[in-house]
C-alpha cells in the first residue's frame, strides 16, 4: 500500500513537472513574439448589432489567423473602446488610444460621422484608421493616406441605381436620405449620374436622424401631395428607414403606383430588421454587395453563430452580415501588414510632433507620431489575399467596385431578381466566367434581363413612376353636351342620374384616353357635363372656356377649337386634328358641248407637229421609193398626192401602195408605231372628254357669294359665325344647321328656295361631311382661315399642358391614331382645296416628243444612207476629176439620173422578164420609159424626152458629154438608163 502511494506521488510529480515545463516553454515563446497594440473604437452597447458583430469577427479573425500562422513574430493586442455611437466619445477614445496606449492602428469607428474626426487624428499621428462599416464617399474627400475604407463605397452603387431606373423608363426620382454626413455624402454622386442619364430630380428629401413620427409623416405627405414623382431612393440607416417604411405604409405610399429603391445602407442589413418592418417593405427593390458563397464562408458562419450566441445569449436571431465579413478580412489584412513591417520601434516620437495643443479641442495635450505608421500604411495598401468576401485588393485605400445583387422584398422575405456589374450592367444570372470575363457582352440597361418583380400594392404591372399630385381628388373635366346634334362621332355625352356619373365617347375622347395611356404618370379624372338640369347645353363653347377660367373645371376635353381669344383665358395643348376653317360648295358638270370638241384631246402644238410629221414622212418615203417603185412615179401632182395619201392613210392603216425599199420599210414601221400610240391616245382622251363628268366647284370665291347675295351656312353655336360677319355677310344671309343631314338638305334647296350655296365649318367637320356624301356633290375650296385645330384646354400655367402636348404628338404620329380614326370617322377620297376634275385634259407635245424624235431620227438616217449610196454609185459624175465645168451641171445630171428608173432594181427586172415571156420586147436606145405595168399612171414627164437629151444645147447626139467622156464606140450606162450620144 505504501508502495502504491509512492508510485502515485511520483506520477503526480511528473505531470506537474511536465505542465510546468510546458508553461515555461509557452511563456518563453510568447515572450519572444512582438506585441503590437491596435485600438478598436466600436459601438458595442447600443441596440445596433453592427459593432457587436464586427468585434466578434475581429476576435475570431485574430484567433484563426495566428492559429494558421503560428510562426509569425508579431501578435496584435486589441484594445477596445466603446463609442456608444457618439461622435465626441469616439474622438475622445481615439485620442486616448493614440496618446496613452500608443496604438499603431485603429479599427473602426462604425459610422461615418464618428470616422470623420478620427481619420483626422490618425492622419496627424500617422496611425492608420481601418473602418469596415463607414461607407460614405465623403470620407474620401479628407484625402488621408492613413485612412482605409474596407467597405464598399456608397458612390459605386449610383450607377446600379441609375441602370434600374433607366431599365423601367422612369424619368423622375426623389432621393430620401438621412440628414447627416452619411446621407449627404451620396447625394452629389447620385444626382450627377441621374442627370447624365436625363433623369430629373425634382426634390431632395432630407430627414433628421432624430426625427419623430410626426415629422416623418409630414415630410411624406408633402412629397405625396406636391411632387409628381413616385420613384423614391432611400438612403439611410436601418433604424430610421424602419420608421420611414412603417409610416409610408400607414399613409398609403406603399400602394399601387409607387416605387421604392433602398441602397445598401438598408439592404445589407435587411435580415436584422423586425418582422413588421420587413412586411411593410413589400415590393421594395434593394441593392446590396454580392458576396460569393463558398465553403469557407459557410463554415465560418456556423462557427461564428455558435460563438456569438455564447457571447450574446439574448441575440439569438442575429445573423452574420457583410460588415462582419469585412471586419474579418480587414483584421487579417492588418495582421499581415504588421508582420511585414515588423514594427521594430513600438514607441512614438514626440519630438517630431507638429500638432498644437489646442488644434482640435481646448486643453488637449500634444501627442506623438508613430514611427512605423508610414510603412504600415504602405504595407496595408499592398496587401493581397483571398478572404471571406473574395479577393482582397485595395486601390487608393478603398475596396474595388464590387458586384451588386438586386433583391425584391416579398412578404417578410426577399427574392433575388438580378445582378449589376460595373462592366456589363444588369443581368439575370451571374456567370463569373462568362458575364464578367466576356468583353463581347455589351452594357445592359434592359428590364427584360431581370426576374419577375412584385411592386408595392402586390402588383406585377410596372408602375408609371409619376403621377399628378391630386391630394386624393380627381380632375374635374368638363365636356360639352351636343343637345342631339350630329357629329356625335367626335363627342357624345350621356348622364346617368342614378349614379350621378357622366360618360363620354367619341373621337375626341378616345384620343384623350390614348394620351393618358402614354403619360409617364397616372391621372385620375372624372367627366362633368356642361349642361343645364334639363340636359341641354349650358351655353356656348366660349362660355365653357370661361367657366374653366373661373375654376369650375380642372380641364375641358372635346372638340374644342384653339383660337386666339380663347387662348387669352386658358392654355391649350397641341392640336390633335388638322387646323383651319374652310368652305364647302356643291359641284357642277363643266363639260362643253360644241362642234369642235373633237379638237380638244390634242393641244395645238401637237396638232401642228403631227401634221408636219405626216408631210415629212410622206416626203421621205417618196425619196426612197421614187426610182424603184412605179407607185411613186408619174406626173408631179400625182407623186405629191400619192406621197401625202400614203402618209396620212397610215392613221387608219388604209394605204395600198407597196413599199419595196428596205429603208422605206424601216421608216414606215417606225412611223406606224408612232401613229398607233398617237391614235390610241387621241381616242382615249376624246372618249373621256365626251363621256366623263368634268366636275368643278359651283362657287370658287367668297366674293362671288357676297356679290350675288347668296346664303351661307354654319354649325349652330360655332365661332365661325364671327368669321362670316367679319367677311361682310349680313345676318339675313346666314343660316345655321345642326347636323350633316340638315346641311345637305340646305344645299339641295339652294339660296333661291331658302337653302344655302356654301357652308363654312372646321376642317375635321368638313372632311367628315365629305366622307358622308359623294365627292361628286361637294368639295372644299379656298379660302382656308387659320385656326389652331381641336385641342384640350387647361387653366393658365397648368403643368399638365406640356406633358399632354408631348403625349398628343406621340399618339398622332403612331398607329393608334389611325385605329381611332378608322373607328369613328368616315374616310374620304375627295381632294382638298379647290378640288375639281380638270376639263383641260388635252394631250400636249410634251407627252409625245420622244416618239416624234425617234421617227425623225429613223427617217433622217434612212435618207442619209440612201444619199450616200446614190452618190457612191455615181461618183464618176461628181468627183473632182470629172470634166464638168460647173457644179450646177453635175447636180442637174444627178437630179436627172434620180428621176430615172433604176433598171437594175429587182422590181424592174421582174417587169422585163414578163415582157420577154410575152414576146413583146421593147427596146429604147435612149432608155425611154413607158407607164408602169399594172398602173394607170402616165410616164414620167422627163422620160418622154429621153430619146433626145439636149438640155438646152448642153448635150448633143454623137458628141462627148460635159460630165462624162463617152465615145461613139461605146454606150455608157448611166445608172442603167441608156443615153446614146
């Protein structure tokens, strides 16, 4: 027993020695590490959880980092100070950490306001300030090289917000932000990018962080009742944002038609909001930094949750947020930088301090400057690693622009509807290898790439984004009552006494409704009839306009004509119809019945040209056929008559003379083609002239009406009455009508029977009248008096006029206008302004000169070929080496030869063969020519003297010719016409 006790004592002693030795070794190892003090100014006592989560992640980061990097020589000693979310307290703690603790870096503070002053302290002491939750871009304006913003800068999300607004086509937005440096820091960047995208910011709503419910409600009511924009961008802390959305839902600003977009200030902490707040935010869109989900991050979430609950048992529902992840990565980056620098000198140098004792606050003693601050700052800037948030990379002391995910609040939960990347814009899914790396994908601002969105009011339809503030009431729109008039196609008003409601239909109303559909905002309205209790119209259109001016109506819609007098009282939109007042008159047939009507189809220049062409073609054919065709030989009068007969008979294709020359046939073919077209055109024109009605206005001038004291009509109650009186018409000659049918009946009667000979009305009414009745009965004629057309009237200075005018242009220039016109108005094919079927429809030379040109060229070409051939055959007569003494003698010989038959022609060869076969040969040594067989034409006059060619002594028998040397021993055939000298 004693032995066992000794053994037990020995074992206990050994264990104690081992533990003592391990403790000594561990102590010696810790003593060999360099301890570097790092401060942390964090809010850990308020209801906000960002500070508590951040501190928890910092501690876990240090533990994880040094566990995996046990060989590092430096160790961070974290000195925590609670700022209580107070700016002064944060500054005091930072000053204490720098002056008394001589920390080499400070993590935090949490808010932008706290960080603003602490950054300046760090800059003076060369102590890096590392914040993981202050996101305002205003901090960058301090331009401190010792400030590191390990969080996503708010300015990087303004382009994402703008892309969403552009995708849905909204043109106006109202930013609602907290009235401090955090909220104000984003606004300049946001408004600048919005304006570059032509998106208006009509109002900036700044709400104090300490504002109570009444102040917030009052501001929301102001926006709702005075600002037309219904798209709101909320940039504030979760605490203030929670109150904002709760009150917005209470007053009806979370209903249909509204759009809410929250920045990452709230979206990053959406899971930390209460159930009631999340439920009140249904339909809200949010932007938050996208953190890729990895196994490393999932493992950390599990470990962090367990540790956080152990440290904070009352915060069971708290979840890890983006700020905790950034705090974890920021701590690792700082530890790596400290290890890289080494921090050899842990003391501050007070000799180099240039800070005055009262630079920031009274009674502050000066503090030293960290000797390793500059090296540590540089090392931290160059730190690169893969952290929980992804690749850690600083540029200018800030994290690089990240990817944003777009969430849609549904119920008390959320749904991701898309992503936004700096290079590619909006997308439905995020393919880090394809979307981000593929430079061929263009920047997208299309709503089609986003998922389905539920908007406020549980609506799937996209809100218009703007609405005229009506403070809960509808616009009272006055409409004129037609009193049973016609032209109900333009406007028809019915009143239901049981419901006290007015319904309006017609062309003008459909245009108005189409315009409202185009407006970028909703416009609630109700029609109010301008009528007496008995249903009759309460006055004229001018009186209706006056009541709009007096404030009884908010607008007037209908077939209201824009005039100068009316525009003095109210503002009109752009006209939606054609403008002007014109005159319509009846038509009459202007066909002339006279004996010379057959000359009307052609103008005189065409008649003369045609006659000259007939003569010319006859001459050309005679020239080409005279020597070889007996039909074109004989006495001179016979030849002239035959040529003219042949040419003119081609009009009716009655010519019997044969054409044997190829050149003549060519000319005749071309000429017959010309004649065919000319005759057919003449026939068609004459037929139209004698059978088709030639309509023209019965009245063409207002002065004709005044001179002949004719009656004119106008629509009852129209302002046209004033125009007619200004023209000089007396009341006794003015007759009113109330419908198109009545106007037609007055035209039928005429002025003699108490009717009218002309009617004056606005162009839309006149066109409808012409579409109702035949164009052969009525027509619009000048003059046309300028008016503004039909438009919609609003009170002077109404902001609706510009928007509705732009919408009218959009409707009238699109297909919607044609659909409405086809539905209500009858189409008319009648011509406008002095319409008539002109009786002066004669055909002129300008329509046929090309044909005549072709015929002329063909004829001249044939003549040219004939002359060249003829001269070539008789070149021994006109060549210079001929013995002729005179050019005129040569010409006379050529003319004499031309007048002779061409015996070498196949036509005369056939004739000679016939004579030989009948044993009736004929020989004339002098080439005498008998009458052509088969014709009654006598011989050519010149052929009767061919037996004795004397030509006034120039030629004698048995002597030499002056033109050609011919001896008695030979007979010279001259063009096969034998001349024996």
